[in-house]
């Protein structure tokens, strides 16, 4: 199923809505054991977090990506996709997971940490959940705990086409001025996140 074909830096609430509903729909089907999503790397961690917060499932949802174009001499996308299939089919796999460069990360921890390397993702101090070696999953930690509070109301709102609130992120740094906040509030922003 093709939900969208965009550069993920152009991710929008419309595409996210379509993706959440497509996943929710697929995961409710008894014939579906799990979902694999191919996604650009730029906003992959945000999509992973969104799905982690919203989907009410014990089945695995695995996002994967490519750092190199398909036209490169050694593209990484096909291997990543193959690895993602190994993870989604692994016994006990659950939660929203990210597979890149032979590593498995959980949606709760994953961050894009490099703009060029093929192993562009990391899980900070937590480290990867595990690895895929020759199609075999080797876990360093347990699969993520089951999601306890999926936001079912949010899925209903999305299905009903409710508009998403506008939330902006403001940076805190030496010499930062309040004018940015004033301008955003004047322009009708409904929430602010301070990135300190
Ligand atoms: N701009 C691309 C995207 O995130 C980069 C990539 O896929 O690595 O869609």
C-alpha cells in the first residue's frame, strides 16, 4: 500500500493522518502479523514516536529507510528492507521499531544522529535493542514493553478529520529574545515547546 511518496522533510499532518489510519486498519486485520513502513530518514523518528503513541496493537510495526539513493554503487535500502522483514517476522517482536544499518531501535529512543553515514540512527545511552545478522535477529535487550496508553481518542479524531493543533518549537540560547514567542502567539500558535 502506498500512503505517500514524498521527501520526509515535507511530512505533514495530512500524510501522518493517512499513515496512522492505514496502519490502524491493517493491524486490525487478523491476517496481518505486522507492518513494515519505508520512510525517509529526516522525520523518521517523529513518525516512529507518533505511531508508538497512537497505535493500539501488540503486533510489530517496523520503519526502515535508506541513506543512499537507489542509483548509488552500493545502495543500503534493499538490505535495510530485508532486515526490516526479518525483524517484523521475529518471534516476540512487538512495538514500533526502527531498522537501519543492521541495528534495531525502539521508537522511544531512536534519533537521527548523522546526516550522511549509512548508520544514521542511534538510541543514545540506551543503545540499540539488537542487530540483524544474515537475516537473524540478535537482541541485546528485550523487545519494548507493551504500549500502555495508546491515544485511541486521537485516532478517532484523525478519522473524523479534526484539525491538528499548531505547535511550534522555540530554541533557548544565549541572547534569545522573547519577540519570537510574542510573534508566534500573535500568529495563533496553540502550543509552544521550548528546546532548551
Ligand atoms: N530527505 C530524505 C528524507 O528524509 C533523506 C533520506 O531519506 O535520507 O526523505
